C-alpha cells in the first residue's frame, strides 16, 4: 500500500494559489523530499496532508485515509514536526512528551516505556526535566522529533527539520532521520530548501516551485538529466588542435571553449581527467589548471526554473509573502 | 459529539502547571483587584449605596463587583490565550492530535474556570481580611457557583474573539472596546440606578451585570434582581457564549 497518494491537490488563499494541482505517491518506507525555495508551497502541502488546512480542490490520502473525510484516522497515523517549534516552553521536555502521549491515548504503562525509549533515541534523557524555554534550538528540534514518534506513526512529516541549526547539529538530526527511516521503517516526508539535505537523505525528491512540481525523481537521476560532470581546464598553446581532437571522443557530451578555458561535460569526470591531460599533451598543449564539478540539485533546480534557490533566498522572495497578509509565516 | 475525557484532563493539567509556575501571573491577577478594592473602598468610604444600610456600605458593595471584575479579565484573557498558543506554535500540536475540537474547548474552559475560580476565591479571602463578612457556608457555595458561571461566560467570549482574530494585533482593541465597556456597564463599581434609562437597558445586555448582581444578592443579601433570576440569566449567557465559542473555534482554521 502507498503511504501517501495525492491527486491534483490545490490550495488557494484569497485568490492566490499556494499549491497548484500537484499529484504524487509515496511508498511505504520511503524517505521522500519536497525541495524548493521559500514560498514554493511545501509547508502548505504538509499542512494539508496533516489535516491542518483544508484543500481547495483535489484529494489526498495518508495511510489509506482521505485527509478531508477521515481526519482523526489520519491524525492517529501521522507524526508532525513543524517548521516553527510547537512546544509549550513553560513545560519541561518530558511534560511536553507526556501531554502528547495522553492526547494520543497511550496508557500510563505504555507512556512510561515509550517516553524513555524516544528520549533515548534523541539523547535527551538528562534534559528531560528541564523547562523547554531553557533548551537550545537543536534540543527543541530533537524533542519534537521524539514527540512525533511517541504514538508509533506510520508516516512522519518533517517540515524544514534543520532550518536554523548549526552544521554539527544538522548532521546529528540527519543521522536520526536516517536511523528512523532505515531501522524503524517509518515513512518520512520532509521539506527543505537545502540541496545537500535533500541529496543526502531522500530516496526521491520532488522539486517544487510556484506551487507546482517541476521534477520528481531520485537525486542521482535528477542530476543525470544534466548529462554528467563538468571538467574545466585552463590550457596554454594550440587550443584549436586540442578541440579538434576532443571532438572525436564520444564520451564528451558537450564542449565549450573560451579564451583558453575549456568546459567539458561527461560522466565520471574524475576517471577521465588523466585521459584529457594525455590528449592535451599529444596536441602539444599544456594544462595549467583542472577543475571538476559534480552537478548538484542546485544545478537541477537551475535547469528547470532558470533560477537558483540561493538567488531566491537572497532576494527574500517577496512575491508570495506580500500577497498573503497573515499567512506570511512558515509557508 | 463525545467528549474525550483524557484530552480534557491533560489540557486542564497543562493550564494548572502553567498557572502554578507563573508566580507573576498570580500576583498580577490579584494586584489590580486589590488596588481597586483598597483605594476605591477607602476613597468612597462615605458614599451611600441605595438599598444598603449599616457601616462601610461602599466597600461591602464593592467586593462582589471586584470579584466579577477579576473573573471578567482573567476569563476573557483565558479564552484569548488560544492566540498565544497560535503565536508560539503550540496550537498546531493541539490541533493535529486525534481529539475532536469540542473536547479541546471543554479542556480549555475547564482549565480557565479553575484558575478564574482560584483568583475569585483569593479576592474574597483578601476582602475577609479587610473586614468583609458573609452569612455562612451556603452563601459561599452559591457564590462559587455564580463565579463558575461568570468564568465560563467570558471564557466563551474570549474563545469567540480568539477564533475570529488571527494574531495578537487586535488585543488592545478588544481590551478597550469590549472588556472595559463590559466592566463599566456591569455596575461593578457603582449602582446602575444613576444611569440614564438607555444606558441602563444597554447594561442588561452585559452578562456581568447579572453576575455581579447575583454575587451581591448572595453575599450581601441586597440586589437589584432576584438571585434566582440572575442565576437563570447567567446559565443562559454561559450556555450561549460557550456554544458560540466552540462553534467559532471549530470553524476557524488552525494556522
């Protein structure tokens, strides 16, 4: 059975379409990523799947239940870690977990063992009795991940799980997420605007922009669309002779040349560099510098949208936010 | 709709924990009523109150009014605290749980009523220190019942506003254009007999008018309306407010 099935899901906010007819399925046990800039509609999608927002049109099933018709069944089947902390900071970490466990109907006996278990998983046993307002950002995120797991959810939603965390904490969170998915078999949907996060964690990635999916595949296949690695060489000598020679090689997919700079697209670039240098030598050209670049999901995003996600972040992407008074946060 | 008792209990428990930890909140909630009681009570010491005889009539007249005031403020804020939960994100954790909305409303009202009642009883306790006397345990029991009705009425009102507003921006508007008018219209500080007729009729739309009048009838034996009538009207008001509060809360989108 598919963990999630979405068909033509759409959500509008007073005339503005935040999510525009997206369709996809997520298999049980999969780690699925929604990648895109702020305002792309990732959080709105999660909120609809988590029954917090009603879809304007289209349908979605989570763990076999329609999100509009069987809300409580959906709610029982999912765990959610929101983008902004959703903790009561005047309670301790353990009290937050206990609140959750009781809301989900765990018995006193179950609560005791389960709380200890999830606290151990995120290594917060020692801080369990400290008020959450004293927690660091990373600890808050960890206690929320622990909380999302208490009721044995079939599907776990993680909305920007490492947003605003330092590199070291991010690594740890990534490890927890992997562990949960691989060892415990929890289906995970995460949203992110970090390329390396989607690349490192996800089995499949949907690239989202302006409320639509522009691409959906495994990270490696998405990158293959670009045709492989780019080897750039700085050369001195008879460039024309070298170019002529390179054009006879079938494994070079694309050649660009400019003022003594060559830019060559190929697969497995690192294995081809020695050959390229030999070719240059034979043509009587000396190579002064070589640079190999593996394509990233950033390049994939650029390929499909003509923009980089980083540009969008730098420009703070006012287009969606300003159109939605009162809905600016966490979209 | 079935009430999920565990959910009600855990929401109530959360409110109790928060209340017991926020010492400043308890002190703040008591300070203003205490200042009103002491300064107005002393300042208007010699003012005659129609229908009341004996010594220090004004401060005695004032005590039920101040209890009503404390409940009005703390309960409306209690209902509005949904906005704080939305602001700090915790509302999402509540709303994504497999618990029906009605149980969430009941849990909040249970918590808010308890904290309101604690404050009301504390104000009454302070007024005992200032020399206020009641006739016996029966009137204390009836007074507590009336306090519960006042608390639930204004918790419902707070919930209505919390569901209609999306953030804390409208808070001061509610404070100035809802809570204060309700307070002044209720006759908590002065007898309504001096009001012009139109204003008097307007005050009949204010639930606190009957809440305070009921408390006066119970605690002082002097009231404008019969105590049973105050009770009936307050049961009506609290029922309507809770229903509307639950209705709007259910309808509003959680984020």
